[in-house]
C-alpha cells in the first residue's frame, strides 16, 4: 500500500476534527461561557501565537528524527486540547486549551506537509499535494455540517468531546504508514546554518511565506468573525455549518482543478498571488451584504482562492527544498501561517470591539483583514518573486 493512502486517511481525520469544532467555538464561548469578542479573539490568536514559536523547532525536529513521530505526537496533543475545550467552564480555560492546541497542530502540520513532499515522485509534487489537500478538504467539507447536526441534537460540548478521539486514530495511521523516501534515509551530514541560508535566499519559498501569512490571517479572522456575523444577521447553527461546508467544497474543486496546472507552471508565485487576491476580495465582500446567498457566494470564492493559494505556495516551497531541509522550510511556512492565525483574530476582534455599532465593526473588520492581505499580494508581485 502506498504511504500516501494512510497519510491521507490520517489527514482526513485530523482536519475533520478541526472543522467539526472550528465554526462553533466562537459561538460556544459567546453563548455558553458569556465571553466577549476580545476573549474569543484571544482564544484564536493564542493558537497562532504558540504555533508561531514552535513551528521552526518542529520542522527542525522532523528533519533530524523523521516525520512520523512529531506528526503523531502533534495529533495526540491536538486531541487532548479538544477534550479540554469540551470541559471548559470559563473563557480563560478555552484560551489555555487553544495554547496547547497550537503546539499540537504545528507539529503535525509541518511534519505531514514535509512528508508528502518527501514521498512524491519527481515531477508530481502538484499531484501529491493535490491528494493531500483533497484529504484536507474532505475533512473540512464533512465537519461543519455534521457538527451543526450534532449541536442541534446534543449541544456544543458533545461535539468537542466526540471529535477529541479522532486525532488518536490519525496518530495510529501515521505510525503504521511506511514512507520510503524520508529524512531517515539521509546519511550525509547537513549543515543547518547553510541550509537555512539557502532557504532564505529562495524566491519561491519567500513568496510562500508571505502568502501563507496573509492566507492564515484571513482563515483565522474569518473563522472568528463569520460565525458571529452570521449569528448577528439572524442565521442559526445549521446555516453557519453549511457556510463553512461551502468553503470546503469549493476548495476541493479548486484543488482538483489546479493540481496539474501547478505541476507545469513556470510562474508558480503568480498563481499564489492570484489565489491570495481572490481570498482578499471575498473577505472584503462579506462587508457588503448579509443576505444568505451573498454570504454563501463569498465563502465559495474564498474556498477557490484559498485552495489555489495554499497548494501553489506549498508546492513552490517543496520545489525549492530537498529531503534534508524540507522540514525546516515547512516549519517556516507553518510559522508564517500561525503568525497569520495570531494576527487575524486579534486584528478583527480589536476592530469590532472598538466600533460604536457592532454591525459597522464587523464591516470594518472584514475590510481591514482584506486590506492587509492585499498588501501581501502586492509584495509578491512587486518584488518580482513570481518566477519559480
């Protein structure tokens, strides 16, 4: 059995557990724990903060001891954090649980992403990352709507507790996979300083870092603001679940559509910038209307743009690295993403809470997130780093 099969199954379980709780933690904190928008933003931001500080060490660790153990350990930590959210009785406990979650997610994120690159046949990085990201999208697609159904029957806590067991199953699948072309087979000594210099001088990797920060900021910001904005506009938990399901379905469509094109693209940074522009415009679009069809349309565009951004950036980084330094590079990618995860919810929640009108606050928050991301798009294009 090819290693990509159990790794893809593990990826489905991990991101299913992520998406089952993703739209509903802000609602749970607001309704059950009486948290303020600032506290909700802090919970999302602290996940990014912990990921920011642990991403590069996690990548270095996977370069030294192999990918599987850090990935499996990260999955178990993530599952424990979900269980702690399920029993939280005040906002500060959710914030602490999300701090633990940040460590877990960055461990499996950097390690799994590097491992997929390690086992990919030459010239098929786009296809391999297409399979990997399709597994991500399957987990994201099923989760929100399924979570909404469970919540209608049982409540928020039961959802969080139920999904906490999925990462343990994912960890088992990661450990039983048998990848052959991995860092454990690298016998030549690697100078970590020299490798990091090579990484920093690689234009495709630089573009990947900029785009993953901007995209991570949008994803985390939308994850906090969109459910609360939809609730403010009169929509129930089921619609909110469907809203995030639409993002995942269109994201999966984008992955299958762009996979081959990315493999053959000469200007992969340009594809990255194009995807980031789509996500920026759709984020700004949330502020223009609160009708159900408009919200679904904007989330669909966000899904397509996000798929193009994430996969082209990841493939660009994988192309510019080798088995000896890919984990470190992906650690920097994760660091950029988690910096965005930290900054997006912080910026959005601060803006919303600072406005005299809550509706105006959400509109300004969406525009602000889109503006910062648009600057990232311009940086990629104007610096000329689009040629790899």
